[in-house]
C-alpha cells in the first residue's frame, strides 16, 4: 500500500508542476502584451488548489495509516 501512496504522490506533484508551469507561461504571455483569457488563469489557479488539497489529503491518510500500523 505504501508504494501506491508514493505513486499517487508522484503523480500529483508532477501534475502540480505542469499546472504551475502553465501559469508561468500564461503570466509571461500577459507580461509580453499577449491577451490570455481570464478564465484560463482562473482555471489554472483552481487546479493548483485542487491538486494541493489532494496532496494534503494523501499525506494525511498516509500518516494515519502509519500510526495505525505502529499501534498494532
């Protein structure tokens, strides 16, 4: 089960990095004078929040499972 947690954590972190890079790209385009729809920036920000929450929940669940194993 521990390996699954690590794979999920890796996947979420990888996705988070992609979204953050997309936000940097969008902001660079805006700074260069190229119009980027506001909904794109908003959706990217929402994705960052969603992925961060998933990562936090995954870490909390992993910690709880570790504590249960130690109690047994």
